């Protein structure tokens, strides 16, 4: 395919153009898919050629930790702060169960410093961390100028008043079976999807949700191509249609009666095609050379799904702090600014916020200090050293820290994460000098971390309901 005249002119004028305006940032976040499905991480499914190409010509992060379920993982990325700092140590599905959301008075998400610095800020896809019917101005207060988001609530058009009352009673009782029974009534994110556009509810009959979000994103790029922008694209792909159904059909094949593994492969294949189309649109608009494109996944795959990676079968790790659940895909690409073909050994999601800001020359808000460390210099300078030698992950009361080889849990379990990613051989009692030294180093990291901050409110999710129900049962029902 030949280069368009506009793109050629932009390339010829690149040095002066790059000096004249800040770089743009686009952050693409895929939902519920682990490293094992990506070819650039050794996955054998063969469904991510566009993402693999970006990894090969950019920087891929070998091990990237984030919370192993979408709610807390997204809050880590948005705020640059660990769960022990924000208090979101459990999954909280604000969009579905209400009860509180990510508070703009308490946390400053990465859109706000970009907006303050004069960037146009956009959002298209899944938000989840606020109930947008309870808090209709939440996205504006979080710093997004424009948005099109899947609300993620129960569909008001499909429930009677009595059913709605029964649902909220089940939430109050924290009944797992009674709340799960209502999840089939969630607003669709896929076929005939529901979106909020600048707060106005829309239903797109006959459409596929990812296509609607992609159209919004491309329109945003076209209208703001002459301004610096931040665009956050948290895809609904590849999350299941509705818990506990882990897959949906796509325009590639509408048959709903296929093996789940085949359907999930199609979902990721479709997401990858959308990433490829995004790259093509950036090239067509002459924006490719001045736009940092970061692509990541938010947590491990649904546990009922598996695939082959580097000659072994990997089971999905959603909700687990093992490598399949908590070490996700992350890559960055910008042809004119990122020397490609390199690997960054370690990063975690707290690093994204300060990295985005440094790449675009955006000052951090003095009221908000991310826990993470920027790896912008590593991205743009081929000679720069890695920015950290350990990464941290957390869920509920469990913390785990790892270096490039070993990982240590706060309950003392210790593993060679590279040789034993399934964590079958606990090395806590090992006496070899090098293993002992590695363990002591990671013990010092855990010991130096602050205590958990309390949650901002009661965190509502299937995970939270189960944990508290089990605790009540263990306490004799009190």
C-alpha cells in the first residue's frame, strides 16, 4: 500500500512538526486477555498480527504486573497508585452494583493533567469504575472532554419495577446466586449495544459495540488532528458477553454455538484488527510519527479458557495473582520517537500515568503523586537502563513482588516465576546462596511498603460478596 500524499508531506515536515507541538498519547486497553494469547509473548493462537508488529517495531514489556481483575486494575492505571494507596483492594463493579465510584475529589486520573496542559481528551469504550447514571458528570469531572462509553449497568428497558427492586434487595443481602441471576439483563456491550455519548443514552440496533466505539475514536482523531490530544480506548473486547458467559460472536462469525476457545480467538482477532485499523488511520491522518501508542491488557484470561504458549498449555488466570492472572501484555510504539526491537524487563501499571505525562511533556498535578515510576526515558533512549528492578501486585490481603526471575508472596511463598510460572515448587525453604539473597531482597521490598489504606466505601462485586459471605459463615453467621 502506498503512502498517502498527506502522510508523505507530514513525514517530510516531521522534524519541525515534532519540535512545534507536544506528542499525542493513545492508550488502548484490552479486557480479560492474558499474555498467553499474544504472539509477541510466545502465544501460538496466531490471532494478534497487528499487535505483534507493533511490539516488534517498538518496546515490549516482558513482565508487567497489575491487579488480576478489571476494576482495581483500571484504577491502578488511571491513578498511577497501588491498591494499598487507593483502598480499592477488591474488585468494585460500580457500574453494576452502585454504592460509590472513583471520586474526582479523592483521585486525579491521568486525563486531568493532560486537559490542564491544553490537550483535548477523549474516551471510548468501557469505564466501569463509576455508576454513570448515579454520577452523570463523573467523566467530565475526571477530565475527559469527549466520551462514548458502555454504561455497564442493568438494562432499564428489560426489567420490570419488581425485578429492579429484587435486584437491589439481592445486592443489599450480598447474595451471589441471586445477583448472578440478573446479569443476563446487563446492557449489551456487543450486539445492539448501549452507550452513553456525552451522557446521552443511545442504543445501536443491529450494530456491534466495538465498531461503534471505533467510529467515535476515528471521528475524535479527525476532528482534533491539528491539536495535541490524549485518547483512552478501553476496549470491551475480549471480555465475555455477560458473566458467567465468557465469549460472544463477532462480525467474523455470528455462530454462537461454537467452542468457546474458537469464539474467544475470534474476539481477540477482531480486537487486533481494530488496533491495525487504528494504526492505518493514524498514518492516513499524518499523526503516526507524533503519537505514542501504548497497548495493554488489563488482567488474565477467564479461567475456563486456555491456549498454547511456547509449547505448553496455559490456563487463564483471571482473579489470580499467578503469572497468568497478574502479568499482562504491555507495549509502546512510536516510529519517530521510540527506537524499536527492544524489551523492557519489568514495569507495572502504576508506571503508566507518569510515563504518559513525561512522554507528552505534561506536568504532574502537585496534589497527586503516582506510586509508579516513569519509563519514558527507556522508551525514547535506546541506551537508557531499565527504570526499576522489582514490580508489585496486590489483591485483597495478598501482595506479591517479583524481580526478573523470582517472586515472593507476603505469606512467605517464594517461586522461580520464569521456570515455574504455575507455582508448583515453593522455594521458601531453599538454602542455595543466590536464592536466599534474592528472597531477602524481595522481603526488604515488601517490608518497606506502607500499610493498606481502608476502602473508600464497601466494595461491591461477586468477589466482595463471596469474601464477606465466607467471613460471616466462619464467624458463625454473625
